[in-house]
C-alpha cells in the first residue's frame, strides 16, 4: 500500500529542535533500507514529504508515531495507486 505523507512541523523556533531534527534523516534512511519507504524529501522552509510502501494502515500509523516522536508534526496522508496497478485496472475497464 502506497501513501504520500506530507509533514508540517508544529510551530516552534527551528533552533530549539535542531538536535532532534538531525535524528530524522538516519531514521528515514532506515525505512528506505528496510523497504518501508520509497523516498523522502525535505520541503523548502520546514517539513518533509515521504512515500511509504507498507502492508497495512497499522504499519503506517506506527511509522507516523515514530516520525512525530522525532519531529512533532501534523501529517497530510494521501493513498496512492501504483502506476502498474492503475494501468492494469484501466485495461480491464476498457474490455
């Protein structure tokens, strides 16, 4: 299951959480290495964007809780459909 997640950190002075923010990228790399994520990007200003590839909503929930422990944030979550899956679906619909 693919999900696009966009984080918006809670409003605090960036300098007050700089040490915590340094922990985010090693955490993100671990998720890439384990196949739980496909990509991570920093947003201009503050926040990040991730594409997770997880087996369940519960796994996504756990990941977002881990993320929020490092950098408290609000998350916008968008379920995605893999491009091969949508092509297959559209092919079936055309028949």
